[in-house]
C-alpha cells in the first residue's frame, strides 16, 4: 500500500505559529523533503524532531520528485516543507503533488501559515475576490509585460517581491497600473512586522529614499470596473433563469448576474422568485 505525502506548512517568522498537528505529522512520517535541509534542520531541532531529510527544490525537482514518488509508492510516508509557508503554492511542490495525483498516491495538506493570505487579511483592500501573482519576472521587459497584462484586472492582486527588486517593481507598477492603493507588508509575524498602506506612486517615492529590508508581499487594488451597459431587472431575471437551466444553483446564478450587470443582488433574487 502506498504511503501519504503530507504538505506541511511552516512558520513564516514566528515559531509559535507551528501547530501541534504539524509537529505530530512531522514525527510520524518516515522522511521529510525540504527546500533547504539546513533551514529545516534548525526547525526540527527546535521541536526536538529527528527524521531523515532529503532535498527537494527548484533545481532538482525532476530527479528528486521521481525518487520521492518511488519511496511513497513503496509504502513510506513523506512530509514536504518549504523554508517558510505552505508547500506547493508558488513553489515546485506543485510538481510533486501532480506526480502523486497521477500515480494515485494520497496527498494531505496540513494547513498553516501563508504569507499571501496573511498580507491580504491586513491590507485593508477588498478580499472577497483576489488573484495571487507570486513573484514577477526579474527581467524588466517580461515584468513590464506581466504588469501590462494585469492593468485591467479588477480583483485585488497579491505579489511577492525580494528587497533588491522592490524599487524597480514599484516604479513599473506605478507607471503601468496607474494611481491605485497598495499595502506593502514585510517581516510578517516577526518582531518588526510592518504594513505600509499608501498608493503606488507614493510607495515608489517612499522607497526611492528608504532601503527595502526583508521579503515583501504587495497587495495592490484592482482596476475600477469599466462602465457596464444598462440592464433592466426583467433582463437580469432572464439571465438568471438561463443560468439555472445550465445547472447553476439559484444563489450562484444571481451572484454572477449581479456582479456582471451591477443589479442589486437582493432585488434580483426577489424578482426571480416572483417570476
């Protein structure tokens, strides 16, 4: 019988965020696959956990992933960890999960810290709909192309950025995304945690004078929705009914039409019920 791959989230700064379930999981697995075995060893030593470590990261994921899968198929269990945060999110762990899924090996997620969600929660920007973009390209032309493609994105956007690229990224964002709000989050969960809420232009100016320190999560407001064609309430009802015929639940159909047309959701729902 095949073993289980556990995706184990690790603290992004504060060791107090390491849950009892996480510690228990690391103690019961046969081995641990780590992004950096040295970083992982320090964490394990703190919690007095002794387990064999193997390396799994961006540069060896093909060979290491196949070797880990072979051991899992052979019946061993493995915990996959990154240096900080949740494995397989903007991380080569997604390849290992895909290998396991294709091979029918069970994968379980042991939830915990995620820098993107932590930053989004404290940003003060809309959180109902958002898109996670991870790290932009280090190549200037490619980065600007990525940002240009996001210029009309109306959802809140979450990015990761390294300190040595922050200034260039903010300058490009201010130019290509225009005047909009941003929250710059750094040292999340650590002693010197900081969230700066400002605009892209003001952030670019601020960090032209201020030395960026630590890894950043940038939470950027989405673009203002473009003007929508006027749709009557009766037309909205018909749109909902067509979606219902396609198999959507009433609640989801009303929400979709309301988001698309700007019609009041409660009024639309009541009108459909009266139809």
